[in-house]
C-alpha cells in the first residue's frame, strides 16, 4: 500500500496544491475561464480556492501541473464524499476543474496523463482517497473542448469514461405570471425525521443515498440546518422538500459574455422585470438543492411552485437586490423543459451534462467485465 507522497515521487512536474499556492491557482483560473456554446462564465473562488471544494466533500485534492521552470499551467481537483449504498458506507470521488493552458509543456502534459491513469488504477489502495466506490466526472454537452479532451479522444488516453447518467441544469431568469404557492411552508423541528428519511433513507439497488453525518456537515458548510428546508404539504400530505441556497460558499458566478442567441433575454429581463445583467459582475443566484418529490412524475410542477414561492418572497426587495438566476437540476433526459416552463410563465435556459465513471483502461481480457452501474439520483449535482 503506497502513501500519496510516495506515489508522486516519479511525477516531479505534478504536485499537490496547498494554501501557499492560492495566487498561482487564481492566476491560472483567470486565464482558463469556461466557455460553453458562446456562453463565457467565470467562477470567482477568492479569497480561498479550497472553500468551495468543501461543498463537495470533507476531503479534497488539488493537483497542479508545473512546467520545468516552475510555472503552473494546469489544474485538476478531486473531492471525496462518504455516502450510503444500501446500508453500507462507501466513498465517491468526483473529478472536476480540469484546466490547462496552451503553454503547458509536453513533459508536464504527459506526466499528468500517466499520473492520472495510475491514480485511477491504484486509488483503491491509497488510504487518503478512502477506497472510493466510483470516480465520477461531469461534462457539459456544449463544452466542446472538454468533450474532445475527455470523451472523444478517450481511445488515446489510459483511462476510460463510462457514461452512467445525465442531467439538465435549468436557469430560470424570471416569470411572466404572478402566482403564490400556498402549500409551501418553512420546515419545523418535527420535520427533521422526514427530511432525514427522504435524504438519507435506503436507496434502490446500486443507488446512492446521503450519509447522515455528511448531510449535516454539508448543511453546516452551506450555513443551513434541516429547519431551513421548505416543505410542500397539501391536504396533510408532504409532496416535496427542498433547500434554497444563494451564492454557494466559496464561489461567485461571473458572466463575462452571452452568445448572440441569448442577448435578447438580457434585454427582455430589463424591460419586463427591471433586472439588469451586467457583464463582469457577480450574478445573484439561488439554487434549489436536495429537492425530493413523493412522486417523481410531479417534479417539474412542484419545482414551479417552489419558484413562485421564492420569487414572491423577494417581491418587496428593490430590483437591485433580487435574485437574477434560479438554478434547478433534473436527472435524465429532459426534452421540452424550457418550453414546458415557458407555458407556466417562466423564462429560462437549459444546459445538459453527462456523468461518467472514470475507470482504468480495459484490455481485451477485462473488456467483457462491465462495471456495476450506480444510480445517482441522490447525488447533489448542484454542489458540484
């Protein structure tokens, strides 16, 4: 069994970041902000890059790719979260924030590929990673560079990206119809058992559920408690629960540019709602997290009710203080999602993503042995 420091000995151009590397990390992020389909979004992680990673799990590792002169030209992160699979506690790793510049040297690039492949292979033997059940990563459908680098060119890499699931992120920008949600209320202390049951309860076979302690730790990281949940209750029956969280700790969302196809939205929002989206400034966001519905087929209608509730809560605020973007997340393929919400008066855009399990390269001998597919409905993609 290797220790992590021993593992890195043969990869001198790859290092683990510490708090002393913050300036180098922020400089790299400024040079490699994300672009997807003409949408140019940046994430301000100052003053502490590591804070946001705590939303993803109690353990996190930040890998730096260094050129021979010591300059940092690449970055990748991996977080580890304990979860439940049945009644068994397992760990799930999540790989994120892969960034490189064109100036990354060939030697550093090759060392990263070799190191990453060996890390995926040996991770079950490295105690620092808690022997994860799976190593997951997500790729936006419109993120062409990531798709090319991680998926379409996977045949050239030493790891494989096995698709597990997909989800859609819906960004709601406003509503055309005023409506109240009389069935939504704030959670009470007596609702704690119900919330724990729905979040941490037994999942279906090969399904993940939240570890009780990790759920409470994550809520504390978000500055929330179970009593901050919103309960949808009608005729004495709880139909859904959800937690509204604004501006996730450790990350500000900055919009640098819009594709031409969306510029009209910014103009429409200003005319209809007086909401002005200023490029280069932080977006005021709210995410609907830990959403659970008693009947999954009612999820979209229930989420609309939550949107009306949250928007009604802000009607008394000055327009400069109101939320600009509400983020909702749906598992599975969601055809017609934007048009469905528009029929209910909501203006929105959507972006799909695929979730992959990163596994060692399979040979002809191992290829028939397929990996067990995990059901990820309980995984909170809004925190990734």
